[in-house]
């Protein structure tokens, strides 16, 4: 109950007109930068750091928190409408969201992502307020061995996005592995697959790959089929927002997404991408409308991952506020803002800076409410984008993708990579290779590899770490069940249905 | 009605005063130059913060009228450096922020350009490193740590930043002084300070090496034990010996400084040194450094060039031992 008192005090800090103004400014700015590919929350906050010289700490953190949450909302908009993810956490949203937009349900996809973000963001913030000390204990028990086992689990579950042919899906996944390996190897400091180009030493940005394969590849494909008269985009079908059936399909996905996103976001090396993959895989498994996945677009496939990425955004704040551990680029920059006030974020922050911390948490609740109010009416405006005739729309997407990519690093090399990948995306689409596994491979592989090598370095080459640590063993067991479970289930099912008419000697 | 009129007049007066103040500061800043700062890293990191803090202090001290900061990030600065050398050549009003990390990156990446091609202006700040262990660790002193390292280096996994970075270099130097072959070390690199810290707090590794600022709060809270720091002398408010006092003859600052482009005139170089020196001696700069745990280690012109040459040789040698160069 002590927490409630603190929280009430936090609201009294956040509810001053000036701080509400900062919150509104932050959320608006965050939504805008989320929509623009290339401008992420980390970069925006870094550019706004000098503001810390001018305003009170509470005000600037309320502003930064608004930007952070706002970018998570805004990132999904371009994923859904233009197949151009603005943030790595919204790449999965593009898979089903864009299909929905093409079949006239763009409004519903945007609505489920906005409301899902609100639900999950609120749940996640509640988690930060009430569960932070418990969650952080759990998070610290994750060592390299546990992370590697989590990656194994992730690899098993993502088979759901491999598509109908596992050979094609695995080919795409391996292409992703190779792209993920480009750059300086963290463990040895040696460059891999960089071909002597210093611009490649830091690797290839996942956004560039996603935008190249999805948006540019798609544009090339459309251009090649311009006169075939296929793939009409339906501007809008049925209600602008969600129907009762869509609500019924969304709410469970929101809750499951939030449950996955918050704890994984709180892990020091968890990140926002992995919970979105896991959520997508789970929703696809549980859905009663499997035929809609990858065809007309299934709303669960948007609702779950969107909830997961917002809950993980809240989760990231747990180690940052309780231990002073920055676990994402955005959190690291927010920590450097703490330092410019002479505040050292660390285990004592909740006690020494109660005003600031609880004001920040309260403003996260307010930011969530402002964001859903801000985003729902915008949907009507956004879906009009789809009324633009295809040639102009795709030309616009190409410009948008190009400018956004250049914005990430101001590097011409990135533009070359973008168009090379666009060409590859076109060929993959033409010959029916799924593109999503490339992205998943390039995100998961480096994580799995790094954690595996760390675990082996620490254990001095002893493999038993993976099954002697209980948490690691649990995760590996789950992965094993995930791998063979469906086959056993299918076998039993076949037995049961075939049972009566099965006669010995029949075959 | 009266209230409203009074409100309006007072607002107008305040506005006029503000305008006058603006005008005045503008007039005052007439002779102050405009400078350009090149940051070979993405916004938010140490070099970028150095640049933005310099901009802030220089403006508040009325030493410049304004500055423009350009970020070209990537590969420890080795993506930005060639650009600064070729495209900023001869621009007397510009500075590049760089530091020890870039020296290491140039060697490890076998970069075609290096820091002898730019004009050294001043070494500004440094962050000394800290050797820490989890609170539950059997190591009570730096000597315990070194003894364990001598006994079997593979049993002492140490967490820190990326391979070949300042943390790894310090670990290599400590091992070298203790007579342990660098190739046998068990170094566990992490991408960021936060991740390395969580490995320490979760007792995943035996010890950690990183900038003191990364660990200071955990040390104060008792979650980590500070064995030694890599500074040149004892630091006020830090209850730990230097490595030298602990019997390990190593001193290391992860330093940051500024450079002018190649081809600037002697007069421009002298003016830039004076400008940076004046800034470094101001109270505003001292306050910012204190807030950020930056130790001031000012060194300018030729002294700086000499230091740079020595440090480059030392880093090249240790990176070779570590198998990275």
C-alpha cells in the first residue's frame, strides 16, 4: 500500500499544467518520429539532451518518457499502412498488419494496435510500479546460458513464420544469419563479411534490411506487375474501427502479448523484438482463423505483437530505475540525462529521487492515455493514405524509405544496401521465398551466438552449464516440447480419428 | 478590466526587457566566433556528450556565439575520421572530438587513416577505470585477484566492454604486469556497461572492469566491491587504492580530447588552443565534469601530441599481445 501512496504523490507531480504540457509535447513528438523510419526514440532524445540544461529534471524525464512511449505507438502505423517498419520492434506488426490494410481492414489493424498498446502499456507501467523489485531479481538470474536457451526456444517457436515450405523458410533464415554476422565480432574484435569496408564494421541496421526487403522489394514487385491488374488495395471495407468479432479476437492477444513483453523487456539482454516474435508465433498457433495468416491478415497477429512491444518498453524501465542498468539504446541515453542533472541512477534511485521516479511512472500512465486519445482519431486520416492510386502510393513509399534510411546514418552505403536488398526482396517475392525469416535470423543469430560463446568462455568450455542451471534447463525443455509436441499431438489425433476403421493388414 | 490592463502592460514590459536582453547578448557576442564540432560517433555517447557540453559551456562563457555539431558514427570513430581528414581540411574554426577508443579502433580495424594526420589541440578529460567484484566474491583485495589470475587465468572470467576496448586493454595491462600471458585470459565482452553490470550482479563472472562511473552507484549500495582504480592518485570520496598502490604498476585513463583538421594555419591552431584552454579552466566546465565523473586531465598542443604518440605505442603493444592487432 506504500506503493499506492508513492504513486498518488507521483500523480501530483505529473498533474501540473506545465508537466502535462511536456507530456503532450513528448507523446506528439514521439508519435511523429515513430512514423518516420530512421528517426528512432534514442536519436531524438539524444538530440534533445541539451534541454536538460534549461528545465527541471521532472519535466525533461516526462518529455523523454512521452517520446519513448509515443514512438512505440507511431512505429506501427507505417508498418501497417506502408509495410515500412519505423522501429525494429514493429517489424512483426507489418506481417499481418499490412495484409489487413490491403484487404480493407487497415482501420481495424490500426485500432487494435493503438488499443492494444494502451492496454499493454498500462499493464506494463503497473508492473513497473508494483513488481519492479521482484522482476529485477528474476532478470538478474539470467546469465549467458539462460539467454542462449531462451534463444533456442525462440528459434523453435519462430518456425511458425517460416511459411508453407520449410526449405524456403530455412533458406531465408540462413540468409538472415549471414546478414546478422556482418560487422566486428564482439568476442574477438575481428571483422566478418565486411569486404574491407569500414562502413560495414558496425553491421547492417535491421531497419534498413526490413525496409529494403518489405517496402522496396514490394514496390519493385508491384512495378513489375503494373499491367497485370492484380493486387488491388481496398481502401476500406466495413467499419473504420473494430467490429465486435475483432474485439473478441483481440483482447486475449493483448493480454498474452503484455504477459510476454513485460518480463522479457525487463531482462538486461531481452529487447523488444524477441517478445514480438514469440507473441506472433503463439497467436498463430492458438488462432481459430489460421487461414487468414499471411493471406488477408489476421487481427491476432497484429494485436499480440503490438501489445508485446509496448509492454517490453515498460519492462526496459525496470532495470533502469531499480539498478541503473541501461538495457536499450533509449534507456542508455535517458541515463546520461540523469547524469547531466548530477543524479547517479543506481539502486538508491527510488529512495533518493522519489519525486522524480514516481513522477515519471505517473506520467507514463498519463502518456498512455494521451496516446490512445491522440491516435484513435488519426486512424480515419491515416487510412485515407490507402486511397492514393497505387503508382503514386508506391512512388511515395520509395521516397519515404530512401529518405528514412539515409536518416539513420547519413551513409550512402546504407542506400546501396537498401536497394540491393530491395532487389533481393523482389526476387524472393517473385520466387515465393518468405522475407520475414531473414529479419528474424538477423536479430536472433547474433544474440544466440554471443550468449553461447559467453557461456562457454565463463564455464571454460564446459557444456553442462546449459542443463545444470535450472532456468536454462526449463527453457530447453520447453523448446523440446515445442519441437516435438505438435508431432505427438498430431500422431495421437490421427490415431483417434482413424482408429475405428483401421483394420490390420490395411497398411 | 484594470487587472487585465495591468497584466497586459506588465507582459509587454517583460517582453521588451527580454528583447533588450536578447539584443544585448547578441551585440556582446559579435566578436565571438562560430565553431563547428565534428563527432565521429552517434548522438548520446561519451564523445557526443563531450561535444554538447563544450558547446553549452563555450556559449554560457560567451566564448563563442554558437556551434554546429555534426555526427558521423561508426566503428569506434574510424568511419568519421577519413571524412574529417578529407572534407574538413584547413577549416580553422572546427574541432573533432576523439579519444583513446579511437586509437584502439584504428589499430584493431587496421584503418587507413590515423590520428597523426590531424592537428592535436587538447586532451580534455578522462575516466579512470575500476576493478570490481560481486559483494559475495572471495577476492578482498586487488592482490587476491592477481593471485587467482596467476594460479589459473581461465578460472577468472572478467566482464567488460567490447573486445579491444579500454576495459579489455586494462585487463591486458594488469595481466602483463603480473606476468600472465594475455592469450590465456578469460575476458567476457559485453556490448554495453549495463549488460556487464548485470552479469556481475547476477554472479555470472568473477570480476568486472569498466569506467568507474558505470559501477559507482552499485559500489555505494554495497552490491559490488571496488578493489582498485586505474587513476594516477587516490580520488576524493572513493575508498579504494589505485592499481599502483595495490602493487600493480598500471595507470590508465580512458581519455577524450579535441583535434583540429589537417592543414590549419598556425594562428588558427593557437587561437583554438587558447579557446579550449579558457573553457577548460572555467567553473562551468568544472561543474559539468564533476556531474559526469570526468577527471580533468588538460594537456595541450605539443605535449598532447607527445602523449598521443606514447599512448598509441602502448595500446598497439597490448592489442598485439591480446591477439587483436
